[in-house]
């Protein structure tokens, strides 16, 4: 079943078209890679579908419902969650509170229920000592906390925007395994933005490639990575 | 154990506060009322600050409450006590309506606008001669409770307790998560389902209601007001200094700051009648420079450092 669909999605920043006429869909239980060179519009695309930015034109549907202009907090309640490329810890809240807020505000749980849910999610991600301040966390722990916070929304669609950046290879493997397991268990659609192609190859069933805001290729990683247009986009038009 | 101690301490303080009129004279009771009024304003200012919004409009809502209460009695023949409830609600409704416009602003744009609102309210009261009494202000036919100093004290204490209760609720409920998330990172907050505008509006309406209520209590306790006394800049400046001195983002911080600075201000008024405001200004600057967490923040750090040193042994 199609979870998230965009049709002709476009975002222009006064002349600069960051996302140009992108149509795509995400299926239940699918892990989708979103790749492209720097400045291709990957993060802007996630901003659009998560409601942080409003599109210039086009349409976004979540399970057939038009959410093109729905505010971000409503999409979070509907079941679209995300992490950020640049970390966004809430530094005046404890780790457990950082994770809880999704349960409280997206799922309407009581503080007590939300705390329980947060503890369960953190246990799953092997994140402990939840009474700490976020300032005491390592970068891996902050990334885990942000994934936990997104999962606390109990999303049906989850976007991970470069969560592996800054992690070493062991940590990356650990996060990959966790994402795979959670996506499988919860039948979530997961969109992964990543520059490390090894991660994309291992994690995703399908990728879309953006370049200068346009969708230039789509398909399994093995096929897409041999596509001449994709190679040119990554290596530049030097040849 | 720690929890129990703090509950006992709170109970003792509350008992002493309630019983004060039995052993305090008229002047100390008057000072206590002034301190309690400022304390309630400081707490209410801090409650909105927890969302990151710095209001300079405390005196505006305070004066609005004062005038709403006074005019309800004078022009509408309302019962004085009921007029306090009315004035609090009036300030809340005004905040609700204004909130739709100004809560879209952030940082200094919000602050400056709240400051401007206060001036607008004052100028309106100044110029609505027929209705508000103009620059001469209004004189009520009588002071509430016949001016009984114990009753006035308890009335003010009641207003303060309502404010403390609201602040405590903000600390213990999901308001705490919502406001802190908004203050730290609005983008994260939105992504976690926090309806930012809704929670800002709740905080603005609740704190404005408290400020209006304290203004109404003040005017009913003194029996008169003028635009210059009701919208006195002190009602913005002092609560702000108190909350900063005591420590922001908590209930206890503004309370501690209000006791210290409130009593100090009474003494300063006698020592330097025309210069005591300078002292507040200096306090604000010093606290921001050297003690941004305030006294309570400093105490917490010292306790934590002590514990860590103890644990290290």
C-alpha cells in the first residue's frame, strides 16, 4: 500500500528551484534511499514532506489524504516523523523527556505512559542513563536520541536525514541493524538520506536520485549506480 | 526523603504566610503585600519566559486589570470582589485576542511589541477622559473589605497562591515539555507534534490573566489609580529583575528573587528615594553578566558540585 505520494512537488526560493517537479511514492515496509550530490535538494525535499517548509506547487498525499499544506505538528500526528541532518537536541530537557515529547504531543499519551514508551524505545536503541542532560551525550547517543524521538511519534513514515554522518563504521553498522529491525517490525516506510553509499547499498531496496532539485533516476541501488546520468551527476560533467 | 523535606518546608512557609497578620503590624503587612504582588508578577513573567518569549508588557496587563476592575465597580456597579475575577478574565480575553497577532513574533520583535502595548493601554486610559477619568485617574467609593489590613493581606496572598499554583502546574504537566521544547528548538518541537502557537497562546493568556488579577487586587486594595501608577514601568522592571536575580525557568527562583529584592527595595526607597531604580538596573546587569542562572541556578550548581566531589572520594 502506498503510504506517501508526491506529485509534481516543487519548491522555489525566489528564483532558485531547490526541488523541481518531483513525483515519488513510498510503500509500506519499504526502505528507500534518497541520494544525490550536495545541494541536490534532498533535505529540502524532506522539509517539504514533513511540513517544515511549504511547497511552491505540487501535491503531497499521506495514505491518500491531501497534506500538501498541513502544518508540521499535524503531519507528526498523522504519522510522519523525521530526524535532522544537523542535530536538534532540546538541551534543557533530560534525555528521556527529549524522547517523550513525541508520545505526548503526537500520540496524546499521558506523561506516565509517554515515559514508559520512551524507556522502551531507548532500550531498543541501547541508549541508557536517561536522566542525563543532553550535554553529557556522545554524538552517537545524540543521534540515537533523535531517532528515538522520531520513533516516539509512532510513525508510519520515517525520514532519516544523514543520521550516519559523524559515526564510525561500527556505530554505523549498529544503527543500520536497528533501523532495519524497526522498519521490519513496525511495517514502517523509511526514507534514508545518506552520502555513504555502502549504507545505501546495504539498507535500501530502492533509491531515488536527485540532482539540482530534479528526480533523475529511480530503482534498485545496483541499477541506479550504473546509470550514466547518475555517474555524471556525482562526478560532474568533466568527461 | 528530599521530597518530604521540601514539602514540609513549603507547608511551614505557607502556614507562616497565612498566619502573618496575627503578629505583623500594618506597615510590615503593607510591605508583604507589595512583595507578594511583585512575586506573582515575577512568576507570571517567568512562566512565559519558559517558552523563550521575553515580555516587557507586564505593567500593561497589570494596569489593564486595575482599570478593568476599577471601572467595573465605578461604571458598572459590580461587586468589588467579583470585579477582580472580571478583570482577570478581561486581561485573559485581551491577551487571547492580541495573542493572535503578536505571538507570531519572536525575540526582540515580541518584546518591543509588548512594551508598545503597555504604552498604548496607558495612553488610551489617559485620553478616555469621560470613561476612565483621564490623567487624574479613578477613585473608588471604598476600599475592598473596608480596608481591613488582614483581609487585604489575605486577598493578595490568594492571588499569589493562584499564580504559584499555575506555575507549579506549568512545571509538572506537559506544558513543561511544550514550553521548553519551543524555547530550545521550534523545529524539533513541531516535528514532535507540538502545536507551537497553541501552547504560546495558552501561556500568554494564563500569565496575562494572573497579571490582570494582581492589578485588580492592587487597585481594590488602594481604592484609586491613575494611568501613571497603574501602568508604572516598575511593574515591568522589578519583576524582571527579581526573576533574573532568583533564577529563571522555575517557580522557586522568581520567589526567592522577589523576597530579596522586594525587601531590599523597601529599604532602598528610604535610603535613596530618587535613585533606587538605578540599583535595580545595576542588579540586572550584574546578574546577566556574572550569574545568568540566578541564585537558584548557582545553588543547584554548588549542590551538584558538592555531590560529585563527595562521590569522587
